[in-house]
């Protein structure tokens, strides 16, 4: 198995075992079953190259039936604040390139910390991935999924309660077992 295959296998395990396994995203199981998640790797560490890769994924989704893309940065953005800068630039790029309302981006990072939360809060593990990544989602698909799900506004609170009930050691173990 080469390096890219290993990174993708680890990311798939994280999606299956943590995101789907903990039901952090009630919609991911369908995409796993349909094999409609694209896993793309950008080995560069500079923001300009990574943003170009992000834009390339938008263009790729324009022409493909894949539902969603996880753009993985195994060598970039080890510092969470640097990653947040990339995420903000990616959101700005969506607007600049006319993708607002077509795609949305969600962020995952190994050191993810929600605003106002302490670093040791187990709830941070709802967004703590094994690599920094940007998740591109089709906005219309998100809206359709949310319409079919009862009380989608309760998903974040349910996730927080679950992670805190599991505890920091358990959440860290679940995520780290994917590496």
C-alpha cells in the first residue's frame, strides 16, 4: 500500500468508525453504502496550492455524480489557527468563484476546538479528524437530507452530549485507532 492509499484507508476508517459509528452525521451511512464519497489528497502544505486543489474539487464535482469530497491535507496546517485561516479562505473562494449556494464547506482537523470550548472538551472530537481536511458538500443535497430528518437542529447538541458521555479518553481512542 502506497502513502496515498494508506491515508485514504485511514480516513475511510475514521469516517466509518467515528463519524458514522458515533452517528455524528446521520447522513453519512447512506453515502458510505453508495460509495459516493470522493477522497482527494493534496500533499502540498502552502495555502495557495491547497486552495487551488479545493477549487479543482469544486470543478470536479460540477462534472461528476459523486455526492461529496473530502480534501485531505496530510502535510499541511498542523496548527489549528492556520487551518482556520485556510477554511475561511475556502469559504471566500466559494463566493468569489460563484459556488455560493451550490457547495458548502465543513472543516475537520486533528486539533479542532469549538469557539469558546476548552481544548480538553470531548465534544471537540465531533470535528477532530485524523488529518486536516475540507469537506465539500452539495448544498441542495444537504437541504434535501435535512428536510427528511426530524429535528436536524438538534444534531449538534446530540453529538456534544454523546461525546461528553463517552469521555475524552474514549473519544481520543476511537479517533487514534484509525491511524
